[in-house]
C-alpha cells in the first residue's frame, strides 16, 4: 500500500470536514447535547446509505461492536475537553498525540511496517500539530480549567488511537468502506445521546429536548461533515497504511486553528508558523516514504 496523490487530497478534504464539525460543537452552548445530536442525526443519513451499500461482511461486526463502545468514550471525553478548554488547546492535543500511538499500535497489531522516512513524517506531523496548537502558556497550564481540559484531551488521544486501529482492521474486513461507516454511524449515534439525556434527569430533559429542537437546524451540517470525514478516512485506510492515514488526517488541526482564530476569536501566536512548517515537512515525508 502506498500513499498516492488522490488519497492525500481526499484525506485533506476530510481533515477540513473534521475540523468544521469540531468547531461547531466547540461553539455550542451545550457541548454534550450538541455532540450527541450531531452523531445521533447520523442515523438518518447512514440508514439510506446502508440500504444502498448493503451490510458489511460478517467478519467486520466484532470490530463494529468494539468501535461503538469506544466511540461512546470518545464522545464523553470530547465534550469534556471542549467544556473546559479552547478549541486551539484541546483539539491539537487530541489529534497530535494520537498518530504516534496509532503508528506504534498498527505495527504490532496489523503488522504494518513504516519506512524510516514515513516514521519521520509521522513524528513531524505530531510535533507540528502540538507546536501549532499549543502556546508556551498553554503548555504550562496544568491547573484549574485548563488542567481539566488537558486531562480530557490526553485521555481522548488514547481513545482516538484505539478506535483508529480497530476501525482500520474493521473496514478491511468489511470489504466496503461505505458499508462499514454507514453501519458504524447507525450503531454509535444514539447511545451517547441517550446517556446524556439520562444524566440530565427528569427535571432537565424538557429543557434538553427544547435545546435539541433549536440546534437541529444547524447540527445536521456537523453530521454530514462528521460522516464525510470519517468515510474518507476509512476509505483511505483500505489504500494506504493506517498509521500514515491517521497522521495525514491530523492536518485538520491547521483548519481548526484557522477556524478557532477567525470564527471563535481565539488568539494566534507567531510560534504557530513553526508548527505549520513541521506539518508540511511531515506530509512531504509521508508522500516520499
């Protein structure tokens, strides 16, 4: 498997979509409800897709079951990170640490061997993501709200690595990326939303349902972005090493930083140019490797 130019371009489009739906959740008044809403609406889009693609192969269902459980933990940590920290702090931590963990895990679990140049590319992208997203002040923010955000983000980096490897194996077993991602979105959307509503209790559910009705007018955009982003990533994993796709996908942090600066009015430091350069070098190394 090699990383071709069409795969690179597709993954970059997916990276933009991924940053977009994360920014939508970060800008929401209620991060947990929006996270649940965006992914529960995925059922409405995934069912018609599943009717077209058909069910994935039987060998893929154990991976789908495992991924569904892992994604619930992902949504919990994601909402917690955005509740306590800026998009520009939490998003780079979650996405920057995961590719290295994926590369280590895929080598042992999938048997994928990366070339030295590809390893250098993975490391450069990880460093670039962290440098781009984190200012020196943020790196020293170990207490208070920032401390909570850091803990949620680092926990989610490990979760992201686990579900990436699981889904990389699953989509190859399925034989059809479209069928696999459709089945995944049918299974994993509603459980987290039901968990959030249950935790609100009877007194809070009326307000929660009213909130969901208001936010549904924009949440479906995030749903399409999420579905499209992950479908592209899983398709790419059938054509290139999982670790390479995972690293390339984290260029989404470039888009997240731009969205956070222009839309959410988060600060942009001069040090981030170094992060951009490191990521560009990393992408070039992945292509060469």
